[in-house]
C-alpha cells in the first residue's frame, strides 16, 4: 500500500519535462486569395494551422538549451547571447559535456523610465535558421531530451550546418514547424472579415508609430523612426513579447511588426532562407507587406529571432484518452496502460475536470483538490488491482 501511495503522490504533481508552453492562435480560412506584391503573390495557404502568438523568448530557448545542449555539438548557443553582447539574454556556465544555461539577471533601472529590465520575456536573438528548426524538432519530439536532428525536419551530417542544408524541407507528419513565408505573411497581414490584406501586421494600412507599449495606440510597434529607437536606450532595445496588447494582427498575433526579424522556412537560394517583419533597429518600410527579405541561414545577429507554428489541434478534448467527453481519473489509467507521453500527461493534468461540448459531466471545469484527486486515483488503481486479482484467480481456477 505504501508503494501505491508513493506512486500516487508523484502522479499528483505535473511533470517538469514539458517546460515550454507555446501560445498559438488558429489561422483558418484555408485557400484564401493571395496578395499581389512586386515580388509575386503571397499569403495564400490551403490548410488551417496555428502560429505562435509571439516570438520565442530567451526563457523558452534557455529551457531548450538546458534540455539538449549540455555538450552543444550543433552550436545552439552563440557566445553573443551571453558575455560578448549586452543584447543577448542567456548565460552559459560549466564546461563541454556539463553546460548549463540561465536567463540573464534583471537589470535594475535598465528599462524605459527607470523600470527594471528583464531578459526572460524578450525575444531570443543570435539564433541561426538551423537553430530555429532544431528548436521545432525538439517541440515536435515532446521536448525533454527530444531529438533535434529528426522530426519536423531531417538534418543530416551531425554538424551545425547540416550536409543536406539546401534540401531541408518540412516532413509530412510535422506537428511543430517554422512557418513558410506564406504562412507567416497570412498571419501578419490577412483580414478574413474582408478577404483582403492590411499593409502592416498591426491591422492597419498606415505605418505604425514607435511608442512604448505603455503608450500603445493600437498601431504601435518597436522599430526605428529616424534615429530614435523605441526604448531610447541602445543597450536595452527590446520590449517584452506581446507587450503591444492593442496592436495585434487581425488573427491576434503580436510583434510581427518590428521587435526582431523572424526567420521563415522558405528557401531563396543555396544557403539562404527567408525572414520578414523588421526589427527594433530598422525603419517602417521593413514592417510592411511589400518588404521581402532573406539572409544566409547561418547568420545570427541581435535583431533576428523566430516564431513557431503548428498543425491545427485535432477535434476533441486534450487529455480525454478514453473519449468519453470528460477528463478524469479514468483517463490517467488509460494513459498509464498505453505508456503515454509526458506531453499527453500534461494535457491530462491541465484539463482535469474539463468536459467537451455535449460530453461528460456538466460540472465546472477545474483541477480538483489534492484529496479529491487522490481519492479518484486510488479508486482507479483499486479497479486495476481488482481486475488483475480476478485474472489471477481465474487462471488458478483453470
């Protein structure tokens, strides 16, 4: 009995391996009309997908590094993230084989108006295109110590620049991925309500202002106007991701205008991949829909990051493993029986008590008190033990 209770005590706590949560928004309206620009047609996507609400942050990338880069064979950490540049937001400690990573400490008074300046909520920079797709491979593979070389993309050669660099493409079963230029463009500029495109990712045909988030007008972004950067301090130029709460795109994404350039999946030429959106140190022309840009895929700088995308979530309720319309202790039993993944466990934990429309109980969706959950789990375990005992006695009777 002590063993059972010890096991249940562990079960009551969420697993820590799914450390990174990516908030996404649904990009629907498949097979939309494209937008005509001087370089061609953009924005048409024939599928429904999801895209990150914001860019990947220093805090999220730090979790990734701690999971997969103790040795860092693929150069996922750039020294400019740490001591070589004040703009980077991640420090590395230890020696190869036992590297650890931390977000830089908050700078007292480093933000606008003397506010504290934190690094965890700022976009990660000094990342190459290959860093970004290795990050999405890690997401695709369930995080933890998930593989970075296979999954959404297949990378060959075992080197920072893969031997198949110019033929890397999204695998058909990719669950997380880097958006294509069209996927990025649609999320930034398309307005489904009018079946047309805005000129800027702030839901406007007028160039944004570069006010601070505290003075967000609904058409504001972090970029350069003349010689004036948004924060007023070249040492601390970034605004927190999603801080311009009034200046989102029609679909609800933030910071696709300014902040940092964002890698996309599209291959332009040998060794060159797409990027869009402008940055804190570029002017308003870089934010607009006509501005198409690219760079060497191994390029890394203080004004270039990325956001990720994913497949549309399937119909149904995450964590409802027995498909009865509610997430409860019985689903945990199914998860254990089927050797479920840590990600599936966290779906179950996060949605415990939730019910799908038309299914399960009509009780309020909330995680129960530990005592209640313990009772439910004990009941489930007792049922399992009873079934096993019955099977044993039946066999003995034979």
